[in-house]
C-alpha cells in the first residue's frame, strides 16, 4: 500500500501484478490474495515468479520492463515477499549450516510500480530500466539448492559460492555497462548489489575493485534486515534513493547497476539510470 500511496494514483489503475516469493505454497496463490487485499481490479493481469530465489527481484524488474514497453499505458505493480520462518531449524550438530541460515536470512516485503511514458506532474520516476539480462554459471546447479519438505523449505548454500560470484560477476557487469552510451567504469556508477552475505559483498567488491562506499547501501541492508531473498535488491534501491543523486552535475543523470545472485547459479542484473527531478 505504501508504494501505491507514494505513486499517487488509485490502485484501480494498476493493470499488471508481478509477484515473487519463495514462501506461501498455496492454491490460490499470493497473487490472488494480493489482488483482493490491495483492492486491485479483478481483471488485473497476474504473473507469479515462484522459487527463483535471491535474483527474483531483478527478474521481476525484467518482466515488468517487457510488459510496460509492450503496453505503454500499463502500470505494473511488483510485489516481493519473503519469510525466513519456513527455513528455521532448531540447532542440530548434524546440520551446523542451519545456524548460518538462521542468522543470515530475514523477513521482508517490497513493492515497486513500473511503467512507460510517465504522466507529467503526476508520476515521478525514480529509476529508468535501460537493460536487463542474466547468465548461468557453468556446472553450478548444485551450489544453491532448496528442497520443500514436510517441515518446510530446506536450503543448501555451498561455501564455494562467493568464489563463483567473484569469477563471473565482472564479465557480466561489464556487458551490462556496455549498454550505456558512455560505457562508464565500475567506480563511475552507483551499485545495488544483492546483500547475500558478507562474503558475497566482499567478493563483488574485490572482483570489481570497487571503492568501499559503493556498497554502503548493500551493507546497510544486510546489517539491518539480513538476506531477504528477492526483496533485498529492491530494499537496496530504496536505500540508494535516499542519498543525493545523481553525482554527474554535467548531465544531471547517473548510471547504475542492480545485480543479484541465486540458484543456477544465476546472475541477473539491470542497467539503471536516475536523473535529478
């Protein structure tokens, strides 16, 4: 409701709903429940992104971008909702990693409205989505696994994940930035990196040789909310918009990258632009 209120238009003008979640296995799903609870119109077009994991927030941006560009008058509401409770396990000497997951993962929900051709003096764009893409790291499907069992959702994260991210993130992000006309360097742009954990953020920072302040928003979200899966990168983008922007006084605009990592191993990212209002 907060996202709709800040948008400033009635909920009845939402034409599409994109929902990403790991939790809430039910029929009907979270998309139907949200349609009712948010007062969306019954003919809203719904898309469910289920069990994608931590990169689903960027996937939702990609789906919404495609919908908006093919339906210029549409307005797409993205909802990401994650709960850590289904992954909670009591301490067990046979499964020490469960304690790591309990300490790392958190609860969080986020909402974003995406559209094309914003109405002057009514809609205030925060970010422009210029490009979205993803890549699978070769032979990495066993690195992140989740199994739905009677007692809930059980996760496994291999300790080699940060190294794998470090190996592949540079090439992917260079491809993303090459879609900007200026082809900026890594330290010339803002960063919304998925707060997967301290080791993940350290791996990205070292691989891209980023100045420490570039990941300040991601580390802030990790400290205060933990890894909240698909919602995390949207939390980071919200944190970034509170800072002064853009940094480039000549063009009044600034390029940035939102990037997340999840099962597959999948790296998905978006090239963004934000301009002074």
